[in-house]
C-alpha cells in the first residue's frame, strides 16, 4: 500500500498527475501540505525527459492504524526524499495521507 501511494504522490509532486486525483486519499491537512509542495515545486524536473526513479519504500507502523513511510526519488542529477504518513480514518477505515514532506 505504501509503495503504491508513494508512486502516486511522486507523480503529483512532479506534475505528471493532477493533485485533485489524491484528494479523496488525503485528509484536509495532508492535502494542504501536498498542495503547498506542488506550488513550491518541491520536485521539479530538470527537463521533460527527466523521469522520477523511486528507490525502495521504507515504512513502519507505529500503531495498527498508522503507517509512516519515506522514499528516495532520483530526478535527473538531483535526489529528493519524500516522507508521508497514512492513517486509517472514518467508519469505513479508509487509509488517508495525513502528512507529507519533500526535500
């Protein structure tokens, strides 16, 4: 689950996917953080040919209803780290991203 979400998150951060596609998978705070990162160009591509390459996703579960994960993203000559937290929320127990950071 964390690896699939990491791929989608990186696609949004690099502009390959609209951020609205992750809206239902994020909390209000998480979406606000994501939108800020997109506006700031946190994972800018050096050129149109630069495709992000994701390293292994490292995740841990601090509780049964939460997963914290990070992934290294190689983008041309630049390397970035993306970290996020997923939590089970609501009566249906849907997983949502509640926090995201990129450097």
